[in-house]
C-alpha cells in the first residue's frame, strides 16, 4: 500500500542513545540508555516506525536502582529489549555499581518485575532464544585474546549464567576498537551476529558476521561495515552512527535503528546521540542498510504500515498532576527526597550536593591497547560495588532542538551565599550554563554562570577537528542584575549555539556561546539537559525553590 507520511530522522530526538528494538504483533518498542538519570531506561512505542511515544521506564523504583550524580556518564549503558512467550525482557549493565540487571513485564507500560542481578556478564548484554527454547546472553569483554563478543547460556529460573563461555567474534577490523553492543538473530538457517565497533565517536560502525551454529565459528561479511559515516566529513548532517538493532515488520520488511548525532554551529553535538532508523534489504544472505545510498538519510518513505500519529508533548507543564510526567528526570536516584509536587508546584530542596563538581575527572576515550582497556575496565568495576545512591536537586528534560526557548516561574529566597536555584543547561558535571537566583554581599541577585572544564578532543581519538576551545576548569559569572522580589520568570533563548538569559524579560547575559557543551570536548556519553535546580552548594541549607510552571518550545529544524 502507498502512504503519504514520511519517516523523519531522528525518530527520537535528543539524548536517547543505544536503541534496541523489538516487535510484538503490530506494536514496536524501543529501549534507550539513560546513564545516571532516573528513572532508568526510557521505553517508546510505535505502530508505524515514524511516530514514537514514551510509555514509561523499565527501572522506575528508586529502591531498585543505584545511581548518583558523581559521574553523569555512569549508570545504565546499552539496554536490550526482547519479547519471548508472553514476557518482555530488558537487560542492561549499571556502570555506577558494576551490576548487570534484568527485569521482566507482561506489559512494557508496567509494572516491571523486581531486579534480577546477573553475575559474570560483560558490557552491553543482549538476549537471544534458540529454537530449542534456551536463552543465551551475548556481551562484550574488553582486551586480550578472549576479548570481543562472547556468548553464554542464561538460566531464566535462577537468572544466572550457566555452562561454557563461547568466544564469538573480535569484530571486522584488525584489532577492532571497542567491539560491543552485540545482538544475535536467526534467519534462513543462519545465525547473524550484529555488533558495533570503532568507538562511539566519528569512526563508529555497525558490522556483521554469520554462522551455521549459534556459538560459531562466525564468518565476517566482506561488505563490512554495513553502516558507518566514518568515511564522511565530520560536518555531515549525521555523524558517529552505529550501535544498531534489526526489526522485521509484520509485512516482511526490515529496518535497523541506530544511534547518531547531529552537529550544529560547527562540529558540536550538544544533544548527544539520538535514535535514527533506516530501511534494510537482504541480498545474497547479507543485509544492505539504506540500500539506495548506503548512508543514513534524514527522511525515508513511509513503511507499508498504517500511519499512527501520537499526541505531542505539552509545551508547558503546570505540575498539576500528582507525579512528574515522563520527560522529567533527576540526576541520580532520588532516595534523598530532593523534590516533591505540592499545590501544583514543583518544589526542589537545596540539598548539600553542589551543581558544580570540581572533583569530577573528564571521561576520555579508553586506551588503544586491548590489554590496557581490560585492566581499566576491571579497575572501574572494582571501585563501584559500594556506590552510594542519591540525587542532586535537579529536575530536567532533554534538549531536543538546535533552537528553543525554555522558561519557568520560580519562587526562591536565598538564605546564604551558597544556596542558589534557577535554570541550567547541563552537559555533564563540569560543563554547564546557569541562570540562578543567589545572594551576593547581602543582595539578592540573578546571575548567569558558566562552569567549564573542557579537554579538547576528549573522545575523538585521531580525528581532531579545528575547534577554538580553551582548556581549564573555572566558574565565571557572565552577567548579574539585582532582584527586589523572591518571585521571577527565568528564560533561556537558544538560537543555535547562541544562548541568551533573561529574568522578568530583563537581559542578564546575551549571545553566550554554548559550543563547549558537547561530547567532542566534554567527553562522556550524554546529551544536554535543560533543568530546574536548587542546591546548598556543598552545605545542607534548610531552604527550597518552588517552580509554578516550566515551558519548553522547540523550533523546527
């Protein structure tokens, strides 16, 4: 059948990386990484592959999930969602604690089961059921001759790995960098192993191998990589594409979802890694992705599925509901009760945790040597078993447009020179822009602050674009005006990389360059958030900020 609608990429804009997809009947579901933000693992639903709606989270019980704000790029990495015999399964690793988590549900809207902790799983775990009903877990191991992708049977009565660990593949490239995010499929008598390699920046790639036996040997596809933009300019409209998953429609068509980024204002990827989709055909027993061009496009014809639009997200949240809506996240698990909704207002406490983390070390790329990568990974895991679980005074939503306006009505009376509250654009713990109400020399002021810690080319490897960025760590006030009331409207107007900040329509700082707010300079794996916050600045202050409403209006790109 012919449809008039189109698939527009990204299908899920903003910081929604590492997509995993499955279909049940006419319903499609995607799970994404959420790192240190709570709730964990957002879940999206569609019936036409073009329109997607968030239906909740797989990990939404604060008592079950240990996260903290100490490293924004910690937490939940690379989930897989699968369906088998009446149950949905989500499996994911928690890099904050070194745990591997599996939860199940009859309905992805919930409720989800208690957490099952699985010992012995490496990175980016995935599930596959063979024809005999056995469940297998593939995952990545870092470094050494037994590194790469391995596979082991998973006992779903004890939720533990059993039997031998089988080494499957090291990837397509010689000494492939970061073979990870494996998925296994069976088609026409072949087992296909789909992985990512090359690291998640410019040389990211999706590669594939196949075998007649589940546990190998796997034969490399001579046409690899089946998807990469590493051969394109860094200033292409879609970059660092990879980390993929296949789905077959009920009409027999195939598609693949992948993460990728959209740079703007130069090679700057403030929104991080987003979710894209491409059509797939099979030729001579191998998949051909985006067959007419061989690269991801911004638009594709509609699939052979009835159009199924979804309701748009409200521009303004008045906090009238008893709980936060799905687009809101805290940074860390809010076991310390950092917020509440009261009298149609969002109230955030000025907890001790500072929004400026001076002790944070920027996360750069893994060492090139496989053995050194393995040692670093083991060291990271060993230090995280006793990770604390708490949140900042932070409630935020993802930036989803190059240009947008965000505003909120706040009531806040600072008690000391340390407690502040307002709006912020956050890329990670040490890279942010804030408009905040504070006390300076006994006066109440509204100021704009730039907190900056950039390591140029932090994640780029040997791809070094010409970027005029400075090194160093500092906090700088860019503008300040005096206030005579405890209530104010705060507003951020972002037009590309130019950001202007206003209080009650009065400019505080205008045309502030935000191009430092991207993973190519900050390191890490997340994208920018726009958030309401309150902090005691390192001291627990008996105070709180109340937000009457928050609005976010994006501009069409």
